[in-house]
């Protein structure tokens, strides 16, 4: 294990830890999805990048790159779908939320 990959592992674990704290501490589903999407996606991609640096273009390194691309593209899309579905289903925003752009756009139609 190289020092560079260890740095990526540590950064990835820290981002995942911050994302977990965000899931616990933030007030509503929309804010929690923000923490989960940003922090956990970046953290997991950093860990997979560390795996790629450790193993290179071997089978494991290639799989790590493929998984990294898959997570990078699907996680934000899934979070958007869950957020939009929650809004359509009627789950209210946190009482101190300032802006609801989706409701404003729908009321203009």
C-alpha cells in the first residue's frame, strides 16, 4: 500500500463519516439526501481511487474504476429521483427552509 493510496483512503473515509453525520443531524429528507449524495459519493469514489492506485490496471483496479464511474453517475440521479418523489408525494420541507423552487415552478403553470 502506497502513501498516495493511503491518503485517498483516509480522505474517502472522512467524507463518508461526514456524510453519515449529515444523515443523522440534518432535519429533513431533502437535506439528508444532500449529505448522502455529495459526501458519500465523493468518499466512496476516493476509496475506489485508492484501490486503483494500489492495484493498477489489474482486474481489481479495473473493477474499482468501473464501480467509481457507476457510483459517480447513479448516486446523484437516484437522489434526485427520491427527492422529487418525496416532494410529489407531499413530504414537507423543514419549517426553516427558505426556498421551494419546485413548488414555485409548479404554481406558475
